[in-house]
């Protein structure tokens, strides 16, 4: 299966490059200027004062490596052909919307057209030109490897930092290994994921490419944008090569648990309303909490509950809630002067007792984020039957929390105990055998079991920003 996917991805890669090559011979033609005009223009753009690189430190490090192929530095015919192919590949990938920017392409096209000259001026230009070519390849490689500007679409990210050195090492080693145009193609191709979701989305993107940009209808433009947005996020997600992870797709109001490349659990989820969206993040779950308390967020306690409690403090009793002071002690809410409390002054926390009536249900997955959101069970199961499940204050309610919890504890979750719905039990903390990576992303395009592309509404309007 993996070999078959390799062949499919390689076919798509070659198809993309051949498709773009047919249009580039006309679209990228540059007017001929005198040599003096060209050299002055390029020398100016490559002057040390104006040199702007995407990866300056890594570019300089690679340029100084003795193992770097002469193709990057020598003015030979073979080196010129290699550089020309690199420019064509970058330009093609950008035109096909597979990378985010045409990295330095305008300058690189002019560089490969310069005739060979002798003297110190040419050697300076060549040194700086090497930086430009290397930097363009690095930027392209990182796009293919882990997506374009993904950080702005992830939010809080506790996972990437552990992989930064590994990622840099992979890319640097790849660049140093390139000795020919063929190796350039093979290496760039190898950076993309082979997972089914990615391969099918990429195929859909290439098949829907308009021949002329001006002909894009708004509907097709939206479709391509959604597919491209998901492609970059999938690159980033899959480049970690994790043995297991849990993915919440906010746009689909769904979630899935993947282990060793296999989808083991898929379920519906309830995510945040448009006014209280679920935040995007990448973090870890290290423990489960059985029969959790629900500590009501102050925004909910003050914004929604306080007015009801002030009218009748028994509202708290009806929902098995208590008032907790700053020291963590339960206070008698019937003895409090509720008239004195308002949005600017409420020095207490409201807590809901454990049990099946608890808003978090009987199981909570503790996630390390600054947002105060979690994965959890719910006491309102009927909501999962709704087609639109953007209903929460930001937390993620899971349709099958016990199934997931039992999987994470290797069958060691006492589901009978949880389903007994005991009232007012003390919370029980269960550490996972190893931390679980949890990704909460906004994927407007994904693939179903039948291989069909599913497109979702941009409920939060995040794709327009």
C-alpha cells in the first residue's frame, strides 16, 4: 500500500511539473536587456545591504559547507542547467499553488540569464547569488515538508519546538545530498506526506487547477483555497511522524484517533459557537480525570449565571453547584449577600459536583493549553445528533469519550464504574502511559472513508483573515 501511494504521489509530482512547463515557456519570458543593464540591476538587488533571505542563518551555514555541490557555485554549463531547473521547479510549484510564494524567482531568473564574466565583481555576485538560490530551495523545501506559514493557523503550539532541530537537520542534510537535477526532484518529492488524506487532496487540487487565473469563478476559488489550506496543515501534522495522535477538526465538528497510521476511532464532536469559538492548538494530554469537577469559567459564571443566582440562590442547588472561596473551601451560598456581586466584583468560583449531571460528564481529558479548554464527556448526548454542532463555549465535547479513554489506557478504564453515574464522587486522576499529542485544527477540506473530498463552511470566518 505504501509503495502504491509512493507511485501515485510521484505521478502527481511529475504531472504537476509537466503541466506547468507547458505554460512557463510563454508566461516566464523576460525581455532581453543589454548585459550592462542586467548586471547592474542584479548586482543592486544582491547587494549586501538589500539581501533579504527567508532562512539567512541556515543559508549562510550551507554556503560555507565544503560538502555543498559545486553546482551551487561554479559558472559551468551543468551548474547553469541545474539552477535553471531549480527556478523552473519553484515557479511551477507556486503556479500550481503547492507552495506559498515564488521564492526569489524574479531575481533567480535574471541570474541564470547572466553571461559569465571575470573579475571580483562577478565573484561577489556569484557568492550572493548562491545565497539566493540556496535560500529559495530552503523555503520551498520547508513549505513542502511542514506547510506554509502554519504557525498563524495553529495558535498555541507546544509540540513543534521539540522537533525544530530535527526538522532543520533533515532539510540541511537533504540540500547537501543534491548532486544533480534528478536528485533535486527526488528529494523535494520525498518531503511530502504519503498519507491517503494528503494524496487525495493534492490530486483534487491539481485536477481543479484553472488554466487561466482570470477564469476562476468564486466557487472554484473557494474550493481550491480550502483544499490548499488543508494541504499545508496536513503537511505540518504528518511531518512529525507520530505513532499516535488525536485530531479535532473544528470545521467538521469531528474528531479522530490515529495509531500507527491507522484510523482507529472516529467520532462526532461539539465545538464552540461562532461567538465563543474553539481555539486552535497543538499540545499534549497527560492524564484523564474520572468524575471531574467543573469549575465554571468566570466569563460564564458572571456573564450567564450570576443574574440567575441573584434572583434565586437555589438555582445552584438545582444544578449541584457550590461556591468556592479563594482558599478552596466551600461556602454556604445561602448566607452570601448576592446583591453586592456584579461583573466587576465576584471573589468566588462556582464549581459543579461530579456525576452524570456534570457539564463535563464523567470523563475529562486534561490538555495543556492557556485557553482553559478540554476534551470531555457531556451530559447532553442528544446534541451529537444535530447536523450543526457549533454549540459550546469553546471546549470540545466528545461523542465517544469512554471508547477513547479505554484505548489510551490500553483497556484499563473501568467503564462500568463511569457508566454507573455515581453522585458526588471524588475525582480520580489517571496518568497516561505516555503523553498523547492532541491537535485542534481548522481543516475546511478533508477526505472521507470512500475517498470523497468533503468541504466545510467557514463558520468562524477564519479563512477570510
